[in-house]
């Protein structure tokens, strides 16, 4: 055996998987600080007063804004939503929306169950078939045809036929489904859903 030859070294559990004198790479990281320090919490009362003051100012400048409903309720809801988004991140808003979809669908798989918000089919969106027939959603019959209005969608939208269809739908009380497109569209047009159902469903996501 050559005396100059390096001895054979077995890599034991304390070696860290490295042979003696092997070059190592050191990695250094730098962060702003702990999670709590990077995302400081905001006081509830501060957010509430800020939102409530802004709503009062809007109501003073625009008297027609009284249609917003209860300022206190809206302020509490918006404050809750802002605080929740800051603490949880925007990903929680997406998760809350998805869970709201699934829970609404799950409740309607076998029997009609009222959605936690009104269905806005025909009110915020419609379906136009290949031949110009217009329906409030894919599951309902046509209520008008574009050719009857000389392909003027604005005239169709303002027509009595659409109003009759909205009355028949009655915010979803006349029918039931698990159509996620209209669940989502109805949800995003509902203040109650955005300020209450989304946060609630996210926070209770572990239980069905």
C-alpha cells in the first residue's frame, strides 16, 4: 500500500454525508423578521372607525347613497373583511370563495336548498345560444330571441320579456341547481356573501 495514498474513510452517521476535508457550501438567508413582525396586526376598532367615517362622508356628499343600507352593518363587515385579509392573506379570500361554491353545491345535490344569497341569473348575466335564443341560464327555457329585437341587445335587456323572466326566477326561489358559474356570479354580487359567508366558510373550513 502506498503511504501517500489517502486512507479510505467510511461515511458514518456523524459525518453529514461528507468525506474529510470535503468542500462545503454555506447558505445564508435574510428575512424581515418573524411572521408576526412582518405582518403586524391592525386594531379592529381602528379599521371600523376608518370605514365608518368614510361611509358617513360618502352619505353626506351623496344623499342617494342611503341605499347602501345600514352603515354600521356595512362598516363592521368591511372592517372584518379587511382585517381578515390582512391577517390571512389574499389566498384566504380565494379559499373562502371556493369553499362557498362547494358548500352551496353540496347542499343542493339531492334536494333543493336555498342558496345563502339570491340567484342573479338573468340579472347580471344571460346565456345566448348559437341561434340567438336568450336564456337566463342554461337550465331555463328561452325568454327572448335576439332577432326579435333586431339584434339590439340593449333593447332586449330592457324588454318586458326579461323582467317577466326575472319575476319568474324570484331570486332562485323558483328553481334549484348546482351551477357553479351562476353560484359564483351571484355570490360576487351579494354583499352578505362577500362580507359574511366567505370569511365564515374559510374559518369553518375544517367542518362540514
